[in-house]
């Protein structure tokens, strides 16, 4: 059954909004953002979890083709490439759930996340989203976040989702375990066996001998594995699997 990510993200935003509305906070001025330096490959926005999602932007239409009225947290996820969408959604939700519950007063939380994004004209670009906690309540919990989107297609045309997250009280391994549930059944049992042997340095012939299958069968599995991972060689495959919690 196909997932309705847009509807799921909408309900998630409303759930977070109910929590954050109980927080005691003082709004800050967005005036400094008016002079924040942007180039033609960038836009910025503020996502407010107390209010109605994305409430401030600069450069959005120029970069993506969408106006603020056509763009919200659920729209952002909806326009992500279908192969990247589930992982990006998981990361986004787990980040938000963490930062609205911990004290960030001693230092902001930072998320770096790259993914493929569909512009209004239907073409895809590779975006780097750099997000930081922006407004905090009196207990240091996040109320809004600032995000800078940059088109990095000219230096990265890969189909990999890359990310890095830093925040107070973060158990990174537990965070990864939750985020990577999307890859739990990404490869079959046999494919995982082959991936693990590739990671250990086994050749196709050695893998065939160890698993009691033909070298032709190994080659067929390798071809399917590389296609699933969106890579062309074993080195990039292992990188993909380690990055996404498969290995």
C-alpha cells in the first residue's frame, strides 16, 4: 500500500503543534533574516511549530518555483524524490521530536540533510538543507527552526540521502536505529549475506563458493544490489550501507 506522506506529515505537524502551544516563549524578530546573504542557488525559511508551519521565507520561488502558499512542511516532504522521501521524513520527524524536548539554551541543534527535490517545473535538483533551532521557549526547547536550502546539483548529482545531526542530549546510535527502520527490509536476506561478504573483501568467486551458489547467481544478485543502492561499484555500495545503517 502506497504511503500518504503528505497527510502523515500534516498530522505529525499538528501533533507537535499541540505540544509546543503549551510552551512559554517570547517571539524574536525576523528582521536580521532580511539581510541574510543569499545567492541565486539558495533560499531560506522559518518553520514555526507553534503556528502554521513555514511562516517566513526569502528566495523560495526563485529556487523552487513554489510560493509560500504552495509550500509547507508536508509540501516539502511531498516534493522530495520518492526514493528519498521516507528516509527524509523519518529524519525530520525524529529531529523535531528530539529538539522540542531538550534544553538547547547552551547551543543550537544543527541538521545537515541532502536529498533530491522536485521543482514546480517538474525537474529535480539536489538540495542541501541546513537547519538550526531558532526560537526557544523559557526552558530552552525549540519552538521554531531556521533552514537554508542550497541547490548543490553542480557538485552532487548522486541519489544518496546524506545527513548529520547534532543536539544536546542526543543518543546518536539510538537515533540512527529509529531513523533507519526504513531500510530494515531494503535488501533480501540473501542480498544482505552477499553485501556482508563484499564488505569483508570476498570476490564473486569466493562468495559463490561460500554460499554454494553459482558465480552467475552472485553476479545477478550484485547487479540487483547495486541498482537498489543506486551505486555502480562495491566501494560506494559499502558506503551506502554503512551510511544507512544496513551494515
